[in-house]
């Protein structure tokens, strides 16, 4: 269905726009994770396609990871439409078993990386992202955004935190 771990999706992918309880994203994360109802409600909240909305949601994701897992910076979340998620899954079909780094060249509307308590980088219209696979050949680790002439990168300092 999609050669990535459910953990990878929960950590690094959020869907833009209106959501449905049985959409592809939910099917993928629930295939091998038991996600509490409250967490599913948060994962399914509508996210607008704006810098403010995606940076806010990436901050919420970071806060949850810090509280639950004592996670350190950086923390990256990719924001995409369901159609982009399907393209992402299709691009992973040729992955084979064994640990390796690879580039996923699927256009990503927003990639937000919190680099510190109140600093973050935003890549709009990223050319894709670099990732790694586990021993089974499943995408399990985000490495970096891929950029090209169509991508726009900006660094921000959050206020009011």
C-alpha cells in the first residue's frame, strides 16, 4: 500500500484541507498503530494551506514529541494534500529491503522544520525530501528537504511563545 512506516507518517506528515475519517492517511497510520481517538481527532483537524497554519501545526507536533518522547531539535513536518500523499506512496513502490538513503522527488507544498525553541525554517513548494529506509526497506527517517528553483525557503523567529 505504501512502503513507509506508520510512525514516519505520524511524525512527519500532515494533510492539508478537509479530512475524512477513512481517507488514505488514516488508513495508512492505522494499519499497524493503535491511535487513541483523541489523537485521531487532532490528526484529522483541518489545516489551511497557509504559512501561519502549517507552522502552528508543526509547533503542536513538536510540542507533543517533546512532551511524550523528550525529543530534541530539529523536528520536521511535511504538509501535503491527499493526492500528494498518493504520489509519495507510489514513489516508494520500488524500495527494496535494506537500509539506505534515497530522495523522494514528489512536490511538497510545505516543509516546516523547527530548529530551536522559537526558530524554524519553512520550505514552500519543496522539490521533495531526502529520507532513509529501515532493514525492511520501509521509509522510516526524514533527512532533509529537496529544493529547486521553484522552492522558496525562509527562516523565521517565532514571537509570543
